[in-house]
C-alpha cells in the first residue's frame, strides 16, 4: 500500500536519520501519487536515486486508483542535476535517459513541483513530465556546458520542442540560469505558485487538463545558425562544449526526434570523457573546497556594518561590493572633498551595477553608506578594511590610529597587494586582530578574495574575513604572507618568463596571441597596457633599492623611461590608433636595442613553445608557493588563477596541468 503524502518538505540543514532511509519514496494524496527525492544536499541524481525513481514510478503505474503524479524534492532544492561525483566512472544503469523516458511514457500525468534550483538533469526530468510548476524564487538552467558537457538525457530535444531553438540555444550554450518569471514567459514552466506542491497536486489530480497547451514555437530564421555559431565560438575561446551544445540544438530542431535524442546522447558520452570535462569537474570541486581553513574556524555572525578607510578607486570599489551585498558601510576619508569624491565613485559603480542588472535601483543601496572624516566614527564596525595609498609608513600610521580608537574586538584588515602584512601587524598592540583581505579590481565585480593569514591571526579575525567573503559571495582562498601572495606572485613569474622570451626573440603580439589562443581572456602585455606600466615600474625600483631584486634594467623599464606607460599615454607595449591596439614599431625598436645590448641573436618562438614556457614558469612558482606553505593546497592555486587571473577554466589550472603531466 502507498503511504499518505504529508506534503512536508525537510527544512534547510535538516539531517536525514542515521538509519539509511530511501532517497526516493512514493506516497499518495487522494488519487495522485507523489514521488519525493530526498538526497541532500542538492538532490543530485545518483544511481541510487535513479533506481529509486524507476521503482517508485513502476509502483505508481500499477495502482489503478491513481490518475496523476507529482515529482517533488525534500530539502532546499529541486534536483540540481546529475551526480557529478559519478562522472569519472562509466555510466551506470539505469541511465538518466531511461528514467526521463519512463516519466514521459507513463500513463499518469506527472507534474514537477520545483523550488530552489532545477538544473541540468533535474530540469531534464521536469521536461519529461507533462507539467511544471515552480515556486517564485526558483531558478532553472542547463549548466552542463560549464562542466564541459551538454545535457545528456533528452534536454536539448525536449527544450527545443517546448521553447524553440533560439531560446533553447541561449540557455544551453551559456549555462545561464533564469528565474521563474522568465521561465514562465518563455513557456518553460506552466505555473508559478507559492506552494508548488499543492498546485502540482491539483494539476496532476485533473490528469493534466489544467495545463494550457503552449503554441508550437516558431523555427528560427535560416541565418540564425551561422550567426549563433560565430557568437558561440567567439565566447567559447577554445572550449568545446558550447559549440557542441549548439550543434545538438540544431539537430533537435531539424532531425527526427529519435535520431536527435540518440545524437545528443552520443555527444554527451563523448564529451563526458573529454580532457576539458575532466578539468572542469576538477575546478567545480576545487572551488567548493577553496579556503578550507575558513570553514574550520567558528562561524562569525553576519557583519551588519563594515568600515572602509580610503575612498580611492579600490576603497570605493570595496565599499560598493559591501553595499551591494546588503551590508552597511562607514567610509572614512581625509576631508570633505575626498569623502564627496568617494561617494561619487561609489554612486558611479552602483549605476553601472544597476545597468548590468546586479541591483535593481541605486538609491536604497547608496542609503546604506555613511561617509565621514573621523576614524572614531568606525566604532560600530566589527571589521575595518584599509585601502589607503600603498605605502608602509602611511598604512602603519593608520593602523596605529585605528588601534587607539577602535574597540579591542574590532578586526583590522589591509587590502595591500605587495607590502609585508607582518610589519603592519607589528604596529598594533594585538597583532592577532590583523589579517589581509586582498581584493581584485574592480572589487565589486571580481569574485576572488585572497584572505591573508598571518601566523598570529586569531580565529575570530579569520572568521570575520570568512563572514565577509560569504556575504559578498566571493570565492575566498587563504594565503600566507609573501610578496604578491598567491595570484600576483604567479603572474609575476609569468611576466618575467614572457619578458625573457622577448629578449630572446619573441614579440609582445606573438606572446599575447599564443596565450589568447590557449584560452586566456587577454595577453599579459595588453593587460599591462590597460592597467598602466608605471605601478609595476615603481615597485621594481623599490625592490631594487631594498636589495630584493638585482639592479638590472628590463625592457619594461626602457618603455617606462620613454613615457610609454600603456593606453593612458597612447602607447606602451602596443600603439593605440583611434582606440585600436596595433603593433608598435617603436616598441619593436626598443626591444631590438635591448637584445643588441645583451648580445642576443633573436630566435623564432612557436606558439606551443611560448605556452609551454609560460605554463612551466607558472607551475614552478606555484610549487614553490606550496612548499613554503603559502597556499593551503594545489587546488586553491588553480582556483586563484582561474577566478582571479583569467586562466582558462577548461584547462583546469596550472597545478592541475602540472600534476597531470607527471
Ligand atoms: N552532483 C554532486 N554534488 C553536487 C552537485 C551535483 N550535481 N551539485 C552540488 N553538489 C555538492 C557540492 O559539491 C557541495 O558539496 P560539499 O558541501 O561537500 O562541498 C554541495 O553539493 C553544495 O553545493 P554548493 O556549495 O555549490 O551549494 P550552493 O547552495 O552554493 O549551490 C547549486 C547550489 C546551485 C545547486 C550548485 O551546487 C550547482 O550549481 N551545482 C551544479 C549544478 C550542475 O552543474 N548541474 C548539472 C550537472 S550535469 C548533468 O545534470 C548532466 C545531465 O545532463 C545528464
């Protein structure tokens, strides 16, 4: 006999009992069968779940008193996809296509009651049902391309016939999630209801008659496929799966259904084994494990207000990030003119964020900002981040002053990129309250946060950093103290290696092109031109004075000496003509002069040589960082380089590549 449905969903964080409970159960509510998946944390479709689904479905089919069924999930979310932990092994029976087909062929009308996120295989299951109901906050999507694969359980075919090839291509080639309202607009879901379970019971009880049949979506114009193919290829930068996803949608739109289903499955199985998919699975789990020691400290309460000292570009951008997260900010600047400038910068950042759809309007977010000129106004901030000029004397004086006016419990964070945080910590009475929070520009856009842990940093200080990362939805990685921390130190090794190749015969444009073709968003020389060559020049001069670097001039120095500082001076490594980046004869001449001076006969570098040389330099530096205990593990290094420095995600990161080659 089928047990009655209680309609109850496990609360967030509620644990299953110690006794192994089935991950799939069948209950009934009147004449409706209710299949509940309960496989925390995200109801992934493991083999056990797939077996349970087929068995529950079979049992429901055999009950002649049932007229319909509801497919629902316990816990925080509807099914978030296939179980990614199973993907390194061969597919196991029953496969997801078998389960989806069984739902589609069932004599009962199944309605998917969705909440949380219905993603990948989860959405594919919902698409195999005859109706879909979602709660208002639900998000749906096909993120398979982000894992180097495409939907493999009929998703491209069912989605295309339901919402049309254009909308399906947009979802499947980008992996983008959309909300319930947009899903309803494009016909992906039938109903939005506060209580998806109750609404689904009603629809299923009517045998599906309550679902309006949507009109057959119109076919795209013939030119759509070529245009879309160019767009997808450009964005993919060498990643295979988005291109394959578009091909699958095209087949779904043009081939007979059965053939399209088979073709999709073949593509899925091939991609599942690909090097890119393996690398992307590595990154998926590495990102979730990142910053391990932040999880081992007792969780701090949410920060209600954060202090920021310094309202220049970086300070304002950090303040913007905090404000967007819903947290209040007290920003301190030297005088009224500087606070007004900071407020303007923040408002400009917020307007741009509103344009990008990150916030719906500027005013309520800006209302959380207080600007002032006295450090004592930071009294109510449990965490204060300094983002003043990158100069040890200035920062030390500020920390001393903060130490005098703030309560002993306040955590002091520095956003320094290169200065020694230990020296800074020595300027306060209790160095255990100091840590580094290294944001990346622009801080309200970039997802990476390096949390710099000193030997003395206390657990509460680390917990405050962790709370901030959580609130800002940043990917936080813990780093020890060294020049450049993890990311900038590895990028410095990349830059040194690239300059060495310049000296030996390569040109900036050949090096940049090789790295772009490898999948980087931009080359190192064009990036330097964008941010300006003078900051690194000043740092090199400082290091030479301190005896940290040999006093040997570089090609970069030669460019800076003739005022070629990048885009801002209309010339750096490249020339800029009407905003267009072009090769620079002047730079080529300076490089040639430098080579002559060093007595070097130039040689030709192939793209493969360039890439291999730079990757080797990056991984050598990364290994040193690991040996010195600066990074907590190799995966964290991969996460830093991918999330913060544009290392191609589908390559897995420098450590992943180095370890694979061993
Ligand atoms: N399989 C296995 N484990 C998964 C998983 C999945 N599909 N999705 C999430 N997890 C695990 C995470 O590893 C994490 O484990 P941990 O606690 O041990 O670190 C835990 O679930 C919670 O995940 P998050 O930390 O990411 O939790 P969030 O609340 O931040 O995000 C989420 C939830 C939006 C569901 C996010 O986890 C996510 O995007 N998951 C992946 C979704 C996805 O890519 N689905 C497609 C899978 S491929 C597929 O379906 C193929 C099919 O077409 C055949």
